[in-house]
C-alpha cells in the first residue's frame, strides 16, 4: 500500500512521545474523507497510578514504534479507528475472553478453553512476547504457533484441528469485541481425521465391572447405568440436580444450559434403573438443589467435573485389569448398539440419545443397520 498521495505528499508524520504535564503520543495522518492531515493524540496519564516511570516509558516507546511501523506500511488510523482495543496486550485480551466465557459455559468446556489460552500465552512468554499487542499478532505468527505446537506436543490431526478451530473462534471473538479486524487463523484448513472409534463393552466385561462396583463403589454402577441406559453424557451427569430427577414419570430433565447440544431434553429411565435409584437413595430427604453425582459420587451441594468422575472409573479399570481403550463413555456406544440389536428403529434411537442426524448416530454403531436390512433391503426384488 502506498504511503504517498497523488501530489507526492507523505500520508503521515511519524509518532513521537511528548513527556510533559501530560504523557502523550502524537502523530499526523491523512484523513481519507477530506484528504487533510489530522493530528492523532494518545494519552497515557492513567498509567501513572499503575506503573513506574521506567515501565511507562518502555510501554509508550513500544506503542510508538508499532504505530510508526504501521504508518510506514500504509495503515491509516482513521480507517482503523473502529478497532479501539487493537493495542491491548494479547495475554490481557485472552484473560478477558476467559472471564466472560466462564459465565455461560459448562466447567469442562471452560477448562478446555483455559488450556488452549494457556498454551498460546506460554508460547508468547517463551518467545519474549509478553507485551505483544493484538494488532501485532500476524498470520505468520499464527503459522509458527501451530507448527511449534504440532511438533513439540506431537499433535495428531484431530487434536491439531481442535487447537486451530479454538484459536479461530478466539480471533472471531476478538474481532466482535473490537480488538482487531481480521482473523489470523482464517486461512488454516482442517487436516484429514481418522474416524473416531470407541469399544463396545462386552457382556463378560460388563459383568466384571458390575461385580466390582457392587463390592467397592455402588455409586459407580449407577453412573454407568445412566450412561448406558439413559444415555446421559458424563459431562451432563455432573450437572444433574435432585430437582431434575422425576422418578414418578421415569425421566431426568436435562435443561438446555446443561446439555452438550444446548437443547433441552428428557433422559428416559427404564423401570429397573428407577428401582435401583430408589433402593440406593431417598431423594425426598436430599435438598432439591443438591447435585446427584457430587463428591465421592454421592449427592452434594457442589458439582464435580468429568476428570474427577474419571478417576473412579480409572481405578476400577486398573483394579480389574481392563485395557485403556475401555472408557466410561464406551457405555454410551454399548447402549446404542444394544438398542440396535433389539431392533429399535434408528429414528427412535436418535431421539433417545440426543443425536440430530443418523450420520451422527452412525459414529456410535459397530454393526450394519438391522432396520435397513430387514425393513428395506429385504424388499428389494431380483
């Protein structure tokens, strides 16, 4: 972009620091609306209460240098004026992002966001870029970040995609909140992923797990049953409160705010699971705001997270010698495949399991569709 107009006049005068009664950075740039040079002033008196004189001077020099680099590159402050936060530190912006997101996110999701932001900030710190402004983070730096994460952490394609999709979303938030105008991750493309595969829990293995739970941790058996038979995801189960359990109508209400898909639904309880819950708990004696699965998998006032829940599963798995690919979430696949084997229509399974399409449901299937074979394919004539 040229920095000289049609009359061979410079389109700016470089920024300089004015350190008098007021702490200022001044420069001139040509306003494209009328073609006249206009002064731009940035005031920093408010920093006197937060920083010492040396740090203020260092901070102002950094901003002055960045302004002059941008002016020399043809950037115009009057065009960029709608981005008032562009000279906020990137680390500070990510902190603000996490603080605001915490209000409307499930704990597990916010923990993932925190992890991604931590990796970005640690990368900046490692490079000596703690003072990096949002406006200074370029697409080239985005490429270097992703390449280093990929190499140093050995990211597979799926995990690589998860990282860059998050950072792209973060930059969309920065754009929406007037930190920048362009998304430095916009041109990244997803890498091809292998289809995710989970094991189905075999009947004999399930019997071993149940026997262990009944001897050492009965609450874990109910957790398993809620995943296997009511199709409640572990992350949703951690947020279920006593008042949302309706044993008379044999359902658990999953509000939109607690559902992974952000759509309210009912999780349906088989009679045998209703009876098991009644035998183990007297729900009427528990405060309705208590969480059903809390500390030590007992009801309590504070929710737990899936990592804590997984510790009980991991201990059981180790004690009875199961392989690492046997996961608590595998019981969701197991329950879906049991329904399929029993001839339940896939459109019904979709509703029970809170999937939106048969394509999504298909990821959990480990066998061909009986509904298609018996109800459709068998009618195809020679």
